[in-house]
């Protein structure tokens, strides 16, 4: 593991963290940050957090957990509930989580942060990177602009997840992505 510059990594789930941590650890001393009030129901949130705890402990990666109830997320996306997957509701969700990560980076003395969200083939890295850069500017830190799905990152994360026996969720996390999946559409997001 590299012991150079410190970086706070917003982690959406353990499967997405695998490959991203491997890549970033070549250059940075990585600390994982879990803040995802969008994940519902609470049992799913706890299951994903448990897997992140297990993975980071196994790899000696420090972990900061910022817990919040789903009400914060519901307030953030109010009025955008009917947006399509990947639309403005998702952008507001990304903004909430990346603002919290930027604030945590500043509060804990990290000069830079980034997120695992861009490893998903279902997420637009340019949108996430724009939101992350704004959150970083507002908090006075630097956002590391990345698209972790490049260089076959998503496939590599799937392989690593299988290797470590990690739980891989079948939907992004929010109740709207569950509903999308229930209606027979491709509700697979972050971990699939």
C-alpha cells in the first residue's frame, strides 16, 4: 500500500470499492468514507455497510462512516421522484453524498477526495465529476476527476468481488431503482 498523499474515497458499496481502492492505493494513502442515505430499506443499507466494513478491515483501509437517516435524502430529492433513472433525481442524490464527502475531507484534513460511483457502467462519469468538483470547490478541497470504468474497471471490480465473496446488490440503492427493477426494466446499477 502506498503511504503518500492522503485521499478520502467516498464508497457506495464494497464491490465498487475493490478495483477503485486497488488503483488509488498505487498513488495515495486511501481512507474509505461511507455515506449513502439513499440506500433503502435500512436492512439493505446495513448489509452494504457490513460488506464495506469487512472489505476495508481485511485490507487495512481506514473507514469513516457518516450515518444519516433516509429523510435527509428524501428532502434532497423532493419533487424529482418521478425522474428517470440517471436523471435529475440521481444528480441530486450524487450531490448530497459528494457534498458530505467534501465536507468530511475538509473536516478530517484530507486535501482531496473522489468517489467509487464512476466505476458503474450505469452512471455518467462526466456528471459525477462535475458535481464532485463543485462540492470540492465549496468545501475548499480538491476532487480527483476519474472515470474508474475505463480500462475495464467495472469487470475487474466484478472479478474482485467474486474473489472476496462480496455481496453484490441488484439495484443502485433507492426505492425508485427497486421499483424500476420490479417493473422488468434494467434496474441494475452500482453493483451489477
